[in-house]
């Protein structure tokens, strides 16, 4: 990790020199096409720069970024549960009585360049965690940590947490709330963002009146608090936004002498808005300017327009100097995923969403606050929460050049509808319907669409352009009257034929409906939603999405040789394999290996490696062959005796010769073999044989006994005991135990 003193540099020449490799590594065809032109552009710019000149920074508007799927680096808060192997350097449960908490809002709080630091603010915190999301003993509405750790590759270490001098082992609540839980008062004060200007630190917090359904809550107000003593004490400034404000939650970003503030209303189902204020005027409410889509409106929050469509939850925004891009991360509740967007301009032009963490892999995830010291390269570190175990984790993703999938549906949440009549790009194709504008019926934002009738088919539709032979997913949120029994949600081809549809019935609350389909030869499709009336029937619809689905499988690469040979009884250490995916990045941790190697048994073993990405695309399996070589059988404890049972030290000329021995199998399968006791003359020719054919189980030991009469007419005989393939093929498969005449 580079020091904070290096954070202000521009994009270095490595971006140009290595760009071809970056663009071509694991991009799906759509991304490769978009990136190919950029490769030539940037390489040409590189070649045109004299060696002594400053590096040419490419035009960031010519490309977009996506993030690979994030991995957990370390636990940031709480105690380590049984079985977890993540680093946990802070041990906040034992050191600061912080067993459960969330959010982890982190910002650069450096006031002394010689001692760079970040502050990390947490939400509702508990000593004894209650075991199901927020709850437990020792409730504090917020706590604060300081960190000087600049190496995030292994963990995030705290320097300290803010405590009272009298209780240094107890993280204190820094912004007071009354914790009035009756639902009408001061429930709790939750930080939403932080920023430092000069020697003063600011926190935007929301003062909660009550918690609603999942992802929804109500505010009394939001406010800025500040600290002039490095976070020890905080003063409520009186700079407030009302309970219904577009800036009930915030994400701060310093840029060009301004503090920019992205805002969302309370909850996780609305879009994002933008304001700014000169750095010197953070505590002067009248100096705030709000982006109206074309310019800045001073002290007029009503003028603020959406810069990001809903749903946006727990937003974080930063500037990545390596790519020259603004980036943002947030929870998309519709997708149950932490997503990332990029833009060359802070006011607009934001890319589509790329999923960098999913609820399938990290259940009940939320919050994704970018660490400010991971913005000078491809590595992106952020702090993410999970409702269970209600703690915060350090996550790592990699930023790559490529084109994230965009929602192909225009006005997907009906926020651009200007009247109660359904208008372009949506069409009421049949029946009766309209727009609920500002009626509080929507799932997110202000508007939703409705249809209501007592006869016939009632439907809405929108036609969109698609790429041929591409997989897509259509989603939308619907709720219906109790009598609905013939609803249909689907896609039609240009000729009107149904390509895919889903039949839905009664939906008492907004419910996500989803279908996947392939566009086939079509360059456009029509999405539709409707119902056949069953008496007085109605539906409401909101938050649609049509996204191209990743269909590119990951690739597995073996480490080491595909074919390995080891001696019997030797040691085999599997070098393993790596796996990479166009969107998920390095997914080696997800590889499943089938098969084992038993070095104590001769044989050929197959180890097969498999992996799937988060979309369920399976890589072509890769196999390593391990061959254990050595004698298949061993003759052990051989004993030669005469007819009276006396041990023989040499082979007699006449009389009975008996032998007994243990036959050990080193094979991996119980194939039939012949246990042979043979007599050879001095010319090596076979004179007599005693044999038995049987199977010896893998790793097992069988006892062999046999014997024959010596001919008594010559000398120079040798008796041999060994394992052969058969009585007709006496080539030894084992060592040979022998006894000879003098």
C-alpha cells in the first residue's frame, strides 16, 4: 500500500503500457468489442509520448469500469466465531465492548500529513449482540474508530476507538440520542457519511424516528455534527434536512474546493440526488447548491433531480486517480447485491451497475463504504456489513475496464411519467390503467403504474432493442388485488409471439417476478405485464429491469503439470489450480476438487477441478493425472521349512520343501493374481510349481502356503516365491523370496 503522500498522483504510464493485457483478460465478447478501440487509442497515445514527457492520461469518457466479485479480507469488528479463519486484528468485543455493529463509514481524516489517518464511523452498536441483526445489551447509536493502517492487503487495524477516559475499554456513543423507542421520538442517531476539511471533521447523520419494514425507516431529520478535537467530542451543528428530504442520507466527496453530497431519502428504495457546498461553508445551509440536471440551484433542494435511479442504499462515492474516474458503491435492494458504477463526470454519465458482492455469497449484505486509501490503483477495498452476524468486514474487489450491463428499459420506475396517463416509453396496450404519482403506492421513488378493470385483458408494454442470440433477465415488482388469478409477465418477439412468460396470481405485497430468455435472431423484443380481469381486478407495478445475463463461463488453469508421477510410499502435495471469470475475477477459492491420491497404493489417480461463477456458468472441468509407481505386490516374512517343520537355510536335494509368506497388495483395485512357488534348475528352467490364483484386496495382506518334492537327482536348484500375473505368465509382479542349493 502506498503512503498517503502518494495519493494525489495522476494515472501512471502503466495503464497505457499494460492496457492491452487488461482489456483482453477475461472480457466477455461485448466488453471486448467495446474495449478494442480503446486499446488502440491508448497504445497510440503511449507511443506518441516522448520518453521525457509527462504520461498522457487517456480520455476517461471513452471507457467504463466494472468491479470483480469481492472477497473477504478480514473481520473488522466483533469476536471471531468458531470455525472462522479470517484475520481479526481489532478484537473489538474484548477491547472495546463492541460485539455487534454495522456500516463502517470510512473517510480520510488526516490533519497532520506526517500522521495520516482515517476515521471509521459505525451505526447501532452493542456489547452483547442479540443474535439477530441489531440488538443486545450495551446499546450505543454510533461509535468511532481511528486507523493509520495503510496496508489493506491483510486486514484493517484500528489505532484506537473513541472512549471516555474513565472507561478506556468501552467505545462510547459520539453523537447523543435519547433512544426513545416508542416510535415517535428520538430513536437513534445513525451516521451516513463523513468528511474532514482542514482540522475539522464532519459527520452527516440521520436521526431515526422509527424503523419500518425491511429497508425502510422514518426520520425526524438529518443533521451535520462536527468535531474539532480529533473525534473525541462532537457538536450538533443545527444544519438540518427535514424528514422527507432527498438528503436524509448522504455520501460526501471533496473535489475542486467543494464538498459534494450525494443524497438519498430515508431507506433503500429511492434514487440519488446531488448537492455541493464550498469547503469553507459546510455549516452554512444557505450556501448549499443542488444539481437540477443542467446547473446548480443555490439553496433550493426542490430543484434537485435524480442522478441515479432507484434503488440506492447506503451510498459511497470516491475518485479513482488511476483510471481518472469517479466511482460509487451501494446496495441495490432489487438485485440483493452491492453494485459499482463509474463516471467521468460527477454530475452524470454514470455507467450501468456491476455487481461486486451478492447476497447469494454473503447473505443479508448491505453497506459498501470505499476506503479512501485504495483509489490509486486497480485494487478497491471497502467495508461491508452483514445483518447476521451484524458486523463489518474488509472486502477486496478489482477495478477493470469494461462495459457493465445497463438496464435496457427506459423509465424503469416510472419516475419520468409527467401525468396520471401512461406515456412513452411505456404503452397501455389494452384495458384501463394509469400512473400513481406521489400517492405513496410505489415500491421506491414517487411513482408506480397501475391497471384496474372488471373485463378483458389489461396490459402495459415497452419495446426495446436487444442483441441477437443473447441471454437476458427481465425483472419487475408487482402486487395485485386478492382476486387476481390470471396475470402474465413476459416477453414477445417482434411478430407478437410469446418468447417467455410467467403466470402470476395473488400478490399481497410487491413481489419480484423474474424470467430469463434468449433473444434468438431478434434485434428487439417487447416486454409486457398484464392480467385477465376476474371481476374488479387490479395490479400495481414498479422497478423494472432488463439486463443482459453473463453467459461466459470461468476458466480453470492447473498449477504445475497435468500429469505427475510419484513413487509408492512417496508424498503428493496437490499444487491446485486457479480459476478466473470475466465478471467475478479470481474465483480460485470456489474450486471444488474431486478425487484423491493414495500414495500407499500403486495406480493411476484422477483429480478433477470444477468451478461455477455467481451466474451459475460452469467452467470446463480440468483433470490432473497422478500415477503412483512401484511394485504392485510385496512378498513379506517368507519362511522355508522341511516336512518336519524345521527351518531351512538352504534348499535340500530331496524331500518336501514348504514355504509360507505374507503377500501385501499395493494395488488400488482387487484384480486376480497368481501366488507362485516355483523350482528352477541351474539353467533357469522351470522344474516344478505350486500356485494359487486369487484376488488380494487393495492394501490387504494375504498368507500363502505351498510346497513340492525335490527331484533329488541334481544340484543347483533354486526355489522362488513371488506374485505373477497368471500361471502361464510367470513374470514377477513383486519382489522375489528365494532359497538355493549350494
